[in-house]
């Protein structure tokens, strides 16, 4: 709710002529004096096959864009064309490459458990390993580990030293989830390469980067460099 309250400043001063589109599943959280549209996620059929854009949180974002298209009376066909050409955003479920039947994905922009859960939901049982770690903001990670155990039961958690690593490792211990402490991102990538089975290897840290990096982009770049060095 604190996150929502902060974002509310973006529209709290709208006039009656304003327009606000929000995801349909969050309709109970929002109000505005202007036009309010509850936008459903778009169909997976509109996204390229076998693309990360079929993930629910991507389709929810595209649903917001479609609502804006409708408001501006733009043709849906233009959005459909753009979706086929869209290459994604750096550090958001960015495919880095495949090495020995393991495909590596950079989701360094994930700085909280909820964004990590969104990525984990997409890969689910295909997830072989996930790199977690970053600065400690006092967030409870028990729920994230519980979610991983249920949604991606084959995944091994690679806990990056420092910041939230103690909380991650303790939550894994309590819930009997496989967890490997790693000194840094490079060591985590090397462990995944040498020890984990085929599947998706995901950097979705669920925490800010500033315990080791200047920003999430630097963290993502370090991950990609480690993968490319394999």
C-alpha cells in the first residue's frame, strides 16, 4: 500500500477532463475525478509465440497501452504490429543467451519480491535457478521463498552474499528450499553453469542493487558479462 500511495501522486490532481487507465485486477485501489478505465490484459495470442511478452505482467502493461489507443481513437492494428516488432526493455526479462541447454535471463530491474514473482510465474516449472540478492530494506522474504517453492519447485536459489542474503537463506532453511550461497553474481552464474540442469536461469534479485552496484543496470550488465564469459 505504501508503494500505491506514492504512485497516487501521479494522478491525485487530475481534473474531470483527465484520463487514467489502470489494470483491471487493481480496480479497488484507484479513484480519480476524471475518466477511469479498468484495462484487462491483452490476449497471449497477440504476442509473439514463445516470447517473454506472453508473461501476465507484460500483457497487463500492453492492456494499458491498448486502453490508451482506444482513448486516442488509434487503430488496434497499429499496436499489434508494434508488438511483433517490440524487442523489449533492457534488464526486464531480457534473454541473454543459451549455454549448454540453460537459457539465461536478465531481470535486474526487479527490486522487490512482487516483481520477482511476476517473472517466476512465467517460467514456473521451467525455472532451474534464480539469483536473489541486493540491498536490505527490511522487506520480509519468507513469502517470496514460499511462492518459489510452490510455483517453481525445481528451482535452486542462488543467494548473492550481502544485503538480504541472510534473510533469503534463513527463509530457505525454514521451508526446506534448495539454496546455494554465492559470493557474487559471477560465482552464481558459474555455479548454475556447472551444476544446474537444463532450463531457465533467472536473475530477478527482488532487491535494490546499491549494496554492490551503482544501479540495477550495472548489476544486469555484470550478469550478462558473466554469462557471455562461459
